[in-house]
C-alpha cells in the first residue's frame, strides 16, 4: 500500500536548506548595501541622511544574520545529537 503522506524531511536536510537561505539573504544584503551606498553618494542633506539610515538598517540586519551563521556549527551539532537520541 502506498503512503498518502510522505515522510517529513530530516532535520539535517531542513537545517541545510535554512543555511542556504541565510547565505542567500546575506548576499542580498550585500547587494542592497552597495545600492544604497552608491545612491547616498549622489545625494545631499535630508535625502542623504534618509539613505544612510537605510544603510544602517541593512548593516544591522547583516550583523544579525552573520551572528546566526557564526553559531551554525553549534546549532548543527545539537540537531545531530537530537536525531541520534532513541525515540
């Protein structure tokens, strides 16, 4: 008999997918940083301040994602240990 519902993906597969998405988000933030920086260079006064505020927000988001990826080996190791526990 065929199963109607497939088995859920393993925790390791899910973590690998999340790691890839985090890395992609970091690349998007790098592109956003370059775009805002170039735009701000052409501005003066309040519009430049607004663009630089956007750059600050992008930098903060980048730092948060960097911290998550720095902790990734610990998260990955803990997930492997949980998978090895008997059910």
